[in-house]
C-alpha cells in the first residue's frame, strides 16, 4: 500500500513548486480566488498578533494602468539612479546594460511593456505601523516602520503567494520603493505603509525548478561553526557569483545574444 500523503508532503510540494511568475495571462480567474487567497493571508504570524495588514484588491483596468505607469516611471527611475552608485559589476542585472543612462532607461521601459498591468487582479499589501505598537517597545523604538511591521507584512505576503500557487495561479513580489505615488492613486491614508503589490493571474510561463541552498549549507548544530563563516571578501565573491548566475538571463531578456558586446555586463 502506498504510504499516505502527510500534511508535510503537501506543504513541501507547495513551497517547492511555487515560483515567482512575472508574466501573467489577462484571462479572468475564478470569482472566489482572491477571497480564498486572503482568507489564508489573514492567518499570518505577526508581533503580539497585532495583524498590522490591510489589503486593496484592484480589478479596475484604469487603476491597474495608473499603478503600473507609476511603477515604470517614478519607481523604476529611482532604483535605476540609486543603482548607478554601485560598481557596474555589482549592479542588479536589470541595470547592467550597455549605453548611456538615458538610453538604458528607455530600453528598460520598453522591456517592461504592459507587464503586470494586464493581471486580472492585484493585491496591494498595506501596513498600519500603529498596530505593531501592541508588541514590545524595543521592536519599534525608531519609528512606525520597524521590523515587527515589515516582518508581519512579509509573512502575510508569503501566504498570499503560497495560496495563489495552491490554486494553480501565479503571483509576483513587486517591491515598491517609492510609496507615495501609489498611495495617491489608491487614496491610502498618510499613516499607512504601501508595502507591496502582488499581481495574481494564470501563469503565462513554463514552470521551472527553483534554486535554493541545501540545508547542510545553512545549518549549524549546537554552536555556530566558525570555519564556515564567510569573510567579507568571500561575501563579496558570493554576490558576484549570484550576479554571474542571473546576468545572462537578464541580458537575453533585453534582446542581446550571449557573448554580444555589452551582453552580461
Ligand atoms: C523581499 C523580496 C523582494 C523581492 N522583490 C522583487 C521585485 O521587486 N521584483 C521581482 O520580480 N521579484 C522580486 N522578488 C522575488 C524574488 O526575486 C524571488 O522570490 C527569488 O528570486 C526566488 O525565486 P522564486 O520566487 O521563483 O522561487 C522579491 C522577493 C522578496 C522576498
């Protein structure tokens, strides 16, 4: 008799097969899908169970377009220019392209295309920094947006991704670095944080296996094994290797052929 599938098997399969889906179909998703996803999200852990999250579900195509416009202009420009402060080899692969900065920005926007604006639904994750004051003072000594807020928001966002995957849907983590324009579009009150946008829809890409470190590379037993502690120079190498693994993918997504002048810079 085949062994019974345990909760652990189901969980592991779900977390291993979920992936970030950066190309979604515009096709409608089941009526109750977002409700089911949010039913999961509300069970996330948070400091002192303060549950500092709220969500805006965006289905209106005009609002989606406005949010996406803000993303490919204000948000993208900000991260592009901050990235210029790094040595070129360590810039995020999206920002290691040949050409003058203005030309790079133009091509970056072209590459964004309609992006996640076509997703049938967006879940915008908001945080109320006042609610985390339910937890110990040490966690929020320095302001409203401290780790007990963002840790809770990350937990609920992770559950949204897993719940979407369990329903056969794709989701993507769209980091928002400049909140204000998005808050204005959605009329979000000043005191709230606009943490994340998660587009939801059917995947328009093939599933591919994820890449993660093996447990034995991550775990120490009883005490920290200092022989495995990375020196600063090794940590630098680690980042360079990480770039090496992703850069070619980004370059080809910009239409460059592997080995072409400037490709993979
Ligand atoms: C804090 C955080 C920020 C992220 N920011 C972005 C982002 O801005 N854009 C994006 O496409 N993916 C983003 N991701 C997704 C990661 O790139 C992705 O989870 C990682 O490469 C592993 O791939 P997988 O999700 O397909 O397993 C983010 C994930 C996290 C947790």
